[in-house]
């Protein structure tokens, strides 16, 4: 399914662009290359850790995503050039007994940030979630990533609070 948004401005506000967002085909060499390139761009950025993806990770990425049965990847294009992506995974809410989508990565290449690419990706993900009967979208974001937090808040994401317990924290444990 494609979502197309017309006539927004790029990050510099300099020229009109059309953003096309569609589900990636992990069997397509072109889509695979676009996924790796956009994720590598993000990993190389200070927000992503300033370290490019290793050759080993690049080699394992697409086969790993393809092998995971709940993977969904959306790619954003402008004039045929991949400019952003969203990687999500279907999950399940036991308290609502419905599926959900967890957004694991949302990345826009430098120079295209702030121009509607992230919003276009989120719009496509939300439509996919609604079509799949999902009850919610979830994601994690670094506290100091103010541009991303602003985007997510404007899109309707909020801190998760259950009852009077206060905000829920996202925790992790690396496994060596």
C-alpha cells in the first residue's frame, strides 16, 4: 500500500517535493540496499552513535529482518531516492487482546530532516496498523532527542501511564 503526500517543503524549505512511502520488499535488491543505506546513515550520525554499521551487520541485516516473521519496513522516497525508513515489528497487547506495532527505527537522512518525511512515515505506519486491527503504536526515543520527541508528540504519542503509577519506563539488558 502506498501513501503519497504532495507539495511539502524539504528540511531547508527550499523546494517542493513529493514523498512516497511504501512497504519495502525485502526480496528486492534495490529495497535492501536502500534499507542498509538509510540505516547506515543514521548509525553514522551522532544521534545514532556516530559509528557506521559494520560489514558484518550490513550482511546480516536484510536476512535477519526477512527471517523475523513480524517485520514491517516502510521506505520513504523523493524522486526515486530513499530518504527515510521506519522499521517496525508486530506485537500483541495481552491487556487488549489485539495486535500492535512497535516502531523500532525511524530514520531520515541528513538534509531531509524537518521536512515532513518522518510524519509521512508515521502516517503510513498508522494506516497499516489500523488496517491490521492494531490497538496501538509503541516506540522508544532518547530523552535528549528533542526533534524526534516533538515529532512524536505532535503525532499523538504520549508517555505511557497505567492508573496512578506514573510513566512507564522502557528498560533493556544487553546479552553478550
